[in-house]
C-alpha cells in the first residue's frame, strides 16, 4: 500500500468538509489583509474582525512597532545563533526571564521559542514513567500532546471532568494509590482560561486540594496572562492562589501579540527545565527582536492598565448585549466570547450562516462545528480587544440579532446548497491560475 494514498483521499474530519465545500481559503485558511486590527479586508471586502487574540491591542501599538523595528535593525533576526545552552544565550534573554518571573510572582522563568512545543516539552521533562498525570478533560491540544509524550514513557494518566472539583478529587485518590505503587509523584494540569468556552479554571479550589493530596500544579494561562487579575498577572492572581501554582505557563501569542512563550516556577525547577527540555535544547533560541519586543510589551502591560480596562469595557458591552438579545454565550467569565447557536442543518447550514455574516454584514469571526462542538451546535467565537470600539460592538450585536432570526426561521437550512464557494481563490490567485 502506498503510504501517502490515505492522505490524498482523506483530509480528516475538518479537512474533508473543507474539500466538500471547496472552502479552502474561505472557511479554512482564510487570508485577512491589511494592518492587524478590528478592521481588515477579506477577499477584497472590508471586515469588522473579531478573530484575533490581540487582547490588549498591542499588535499595532506605536511603541511596540517602534521597538520591534529598532531591535530588528540593531540585531537582525539571526542573533543569537544556536540553542540557548550552546551559543544562543544573552543578557537580554535572562533579563526578560527575570521580568516575567517577577510579574507572575515566581522565582524564575524560562523563555521558550514557541508555546505549543514548549509546554509539550515541559510536561515531558517534568514527569517520568513512575509519575501520574491528572488533567482537565478540556485541556488544550498542546497539553494533550504533552500528556501523550508521557504515555509514550509508559506513564499513567487520569482525566477529570471539566472544571469539576469532585471529579478531580476522585481521580487524585486513584492517582495517589498508583503513584505510591510506582514510587512516583502527581502532576495536575489545567488552564487558567479555556480558550474555546471562555470558562475560567477553578484554580483556587484545585490549590485547596493540596491540603489533602500531594501533587504539583501546572497551569496553562495563555488567555489569562495580561487580561485577568488586578495587574494582568493571570487567573491565579484573580483568584488569590498564584502561590499554589507550581508551574505557570503562557504564550506570547495572545496579550503580547508576538511569538514565544515562558514557563515560571521555583528557581531550581526552572534550572532543571533549562537543561532538560528537548524542544529548547535542540532548537534555536528566541531571536533578539522578539526578546526586546517582549520587554516593551511587558512594560506596556504593567504600566498601562487602561489597555486592560478598555478590553473589559468592550467585553462587558459585547457579552451583556448578546445575553440581552437572548443569545447563548455559555458560562464565559473571560474575554473569550462564544456564541452557541442550535442548528439542525449541520456544517452546510453553518457555512451559509458564516457566508451571510461575512458577505452581507461584513463581520468576520471564527466558526466552530462538529466534531469540536456537539452535533446540532454552531459556535461562533468572538474575541473582543482593547482596539475595538463600542460602535464596533453595537454593529456586531445587531448583525448577530439578524443572524439568529434567520437561523430560527430556517432560512440558512433552506439555502444550505449555497454553502459551496464558487471560487475560493483570491483575485490574485484566479489570475495566476488563468495564466497557467
């Protein structure tokens, strides 16, 4: 059998839908153009954009753009060359690590070149075959992949029901017995903010369980860093339990609007990770412009609380407005704003709905369908940012009211055949195809 044949004929659950509706570059891999922000272009049309995790509006902040440009001019993108352990370290890398650790209330931190690979590698480094992992059922894919690396070591793991402390405790009881049998320890893994639902992790109650059970806690706070808590130090700060988080992780891809990540904790544990995380030991160090730019972004987060205040003004306006219109946004208590719509028409109906939003109303947001959410549900994911205006919010609320009306009337289901994109290529690609 040709190894690649199955790849040519089956793109997987998401890819198959994209092929069926000729939706590449429309529903999947869309191309937004123009300066990053609330107003961008999609396929030649102006869009009000709610799909960027640019929470604090730093992506195009003038001080950030200036710092990035000056650092690129001074250092280039190559410096430093090599992995941190070999030839890729610098005083500025260590200075940013110090600043990040201080900001989240930890002794030390370690800069990571990417968030996804970084946290996977951290999990793999911390636990061995004797140890047991207990994790939330709705953990992000990067955490699940880290747990799979643990499984490959013949390690044990247990999954507790999402944000359910009773379920966690039952699994901690199982894990405690297993860890005692194997002579290992227990690592609990959860999130500060769950990126799809917007629910905030029940960190305070998890930390309280340390009085009864011996475990360490790793929290992925990618969506909480910069947005949650009195200073933006995350969900642990918000819930008053930051000290109980043993390993605090966040990516720069959200509030920092950049590339990279960090993990923070006790100094000796961070030193161990620096010498044992394969994703960092065998990969190039974070380039200097990202380090210098990271310092500027952190400075703005610390010194300009008005950015976070504006974000929350927009979040409250959007979420209160959606609820007032009878729309279901679940249990979110974070900036992540899901809108759950009931649908009998499946992916086809969802496709017509999104096309209506984009083509006729000029509103661009992410769409999530089965198998990510249950059958019969369409989830539209809105990310308010500090860069949006209240006028943007009001316009979008009116658009969602219209969409909800059409959905309930059966309009989208009746027109589901129109989901196929007649031409999913951009104008420039059409010209190129014609020339060929």
